[in-house]
C-alpha cells in the first residue's frame, strides 16, 4: 500500500527516485499516466489492469467515457525501476505535471501521485482549510461502519 508523501528530485534525464517504501510494491514494474488535477498517477501492473477493466465497462458511445480512456490510456507508459530505484518519467508527462527538478510523491493507497511542489502546495492549502474541508466531506460516512 502506498502511504505518506515524500519530496524527491528528478535528474537531468527525467528520472524520478521512487521512495524506498514504495519500491518493493513496484518490483514488477509500474504504469505511469496523466492523473487528475495536473498530477501523474503511478500504478502497479495489477492495479492498472483493474483500471482498464473498469474503463472497459463504460460505453464507448459516451463521449465522456472516450475522453477518460484517452486521458488515462493514451498517456500511459510502462516503466521499470532501475538498479537504484528510479523510473524515467516521459517528457510529455513531465510537461503536463510541470515537473522540473523536484517532485512530491504522495501515496494514495493502491497507487501514488507525482506532483510539482507548487501544485502540491496548493493541494495542501485546500486540505488545511478546516471549514471548507468540513463542508466538503460532511456527507461522507468515514465511520468505518455501513450506513
């Protein structure tokens, strides 16, 4: 499971150091693609196949479904960790996420996101706005018990 957030550097070739705690989970490689909110999503092969299965349940006649497929699958790349735990982030994805030198790697359970420090800072501001956060999540049942 991918938990926590970490600051790492991208080298001049666009390789991102993956947090040590995440590497074992990615020993079979990973898939990286465009995410939501100007970040990247990195998934294990198993989770990526689950996402594809879900995408295949959506009707191709739905224009939003086609856009979602294009966004996720049309921007996906299979990546392997090198000997020291880095993955090469393709240039088009680095451009999309505004990655230049530094990146924030944020666990999301089954996958993790890669953010520019500036974009992550904006996310943190939103998460730390107590009043807005309370309103935003009031309808969710986070008690752990079925409603």
